[in-house]
């Protein structure tokens, strides 16, 4: 962990913005070594503490999904559990990983996979399945939960027949080749791009321009005011917590962190914008 790199503004591609090199050097000099050492120690302790608590959190999630409750009760319990884990100090991305891994482990614990051509007693199948689920940690179980049955079988056979525990990189590679969601690519699904505009024909562009001019001329009309209200209602619906939870679940934990950061920045800018528009001449 490098504190100076951590606080340096980033370019769109994630690289350090070199325009801030001298500014960050000044900041580090003003802060002093004692300050940065304290922050680094805090980071180490936070990481270590989260790693120790992750297994306890996973156990709680597995236990919750093992309860005999109705669907709506499980939904409410999961939402409350997600909020509780964040309040306890887990990052939102880590919470999503815990929920996904815990749900998968609970659902698969008593499943009987038939990956072998040879006859295997059901009790042996169950024991092998439970040994596999117990051997892997949170991040690995989360990767498994995002694989289809073919990918999961590869991991299971490697473990049962050869005792091999795959690395995070190996699991990620198998998951990318065998995603549970066929549309998933690089941490997001193609559904995210449904709003991308298709190529417009010249006639469509002309008609669109004419429509926009007409729309501008009738800006004060009641139908358009109602349309504007509908747009705002639709926007508010899209940023409602449940909608955001569903959206975040389609992305990788790293992408979720970035999205939450951008959402926080967007909320701040939106607040400033609304404040600047308090008085509009109608």
C-alpha cells in the first residue's frame, strides 16, 4: 500500500494523474512520516480484522439462508443482514461477496453433484461436496457461485480427485469461460448496455432534430410538464435502494466500489445543482 499513490487523482484509465505529482509530494511532506505510518498501520489492522471476521460473517449468512422461512421473509432478512454487515465495518463490495458466497454454500451444502462416470454412494457424494465447500474461503465461494454447472464441475473434480485447491486467478479464469450468467463479461452484463444508441439513419437524425425543436417550443405546455415529472419519478425509482442493490449485484466487487464512489460524487453534484436552481423565472 502506497499512501501517496492512493491519494493521487487518477485518470480515466486508472493511471496516476502526473499533473499532481508535485502537489502530492508537498502534501506528504506536510503530513510527515508519522502520519503516513499511522494510516498504513490502520490499513493493515483493518485488512487483518476483516479477514478474521469474514468467516464469522459467512457463517451467519449461511445460517440465515438455511432457515425455513418464506421468500418475502428471506428477502427482508437479507436486506437487513446486508445493512448490518456494512454497519459492522465491512465494505459494500465485501458484503456483496459474503452474501453471494453464503447463499451459494447454504444452497449447495446438501446437493448431490454427479460428476463421475463411476458409481459413488450418495453419502460419499455429500461428504465430498461438503469438504469442497468447507475448503474454500469467501472469495473462492463467490467465484464458484458465479459459474455454471460445467465450471463448478471442473473445480469439484480437481479437488475431489487430485486434492487441488485452485487459486483465485484460476477460479476467475474458469468463471469467465463458464459464467452462470451467459451475458456476463468483465464484471458487467450486456443488459447494462441496452441503452446504448444504435446507428441512426440520416432521415431519423433529421426527424429527431425537428422533434427536439418542437419540444423546445412547447416547453411550457402541460403535457410536457407531466412528461418531465415522469422522467424525474423514473430517475428516483432507479436510485431507490432495492434497485441499486440489484444493479450492484451484477458487477464485480471492485466495480461495485468504483460505482459507489461515483454515486457519492454524483449525489454531491446533484445537491449543488439543485441548490443553484432554487429560483427559476417561469
